[in-house]
C-alpha cells in the first residue's frame, strides 16, 4: 500500500448532483419507530454486508462472538456500544466504531437511533469461515 499527498489542501467539489451511492435511510427502513434491520445494496458489493439498524430509545441489539468484523456508523440518535473486554462508548450522529471479530458486543439506543453497519460476513460466508460462539 502507498500514499501520495494531494497537491492542494482539499479536492474541489466539481458537481452538485446527488451521489448514486447515497442510501436514503428513511426510505429503506420505512415509516415508524419500531426496531428493524434491513440489508441495503444487496449484490452491489457481494463481499461486503451493508445494513441499516433502527432501534427506539431503550432498544438493544446483542451480537455474539463471531468471526465477522463490524463497523458501525451512527446516522441519527445516540447508541451506547458495549464490547466484551470492558469497552463502552456512547456514540452520536457521525461517530464510527470498529468491533473486531470474536468480540461479543451490544448496541443500546440511548435515544431513537439509526445505525449503518458494514461487515465482512458475505466474504467470510463464501469462504466457509463464519463461526459464531455458542451462548
């Protein structure tokens, strides 16, 4: 891998058109505040899992130990993320956390939240490497 410095401070925006890769979370999740998880972009990147997770305040998502790696980005609301081993973080809009494989973790909605999850589960499935610990 290598890195090459961009000659200017920042690249200039050359268009105002919306990105075709934007995911309208409201449309994908539908109306309401109920707990829901939907897969987005299925088949677009066959080796990466993309999900939107909605939880009302007080809702919780528990993820057991697995060989899957997870990235979570908070789209709206606040999420308290607790990772096995003593890590607890409260995240709000724009925050991101990476949870490596084989770490059980939970996401608890401190207030109504929408979280974008990215995982390598589809790739690991194709290779037969997805394993989940027994509870």
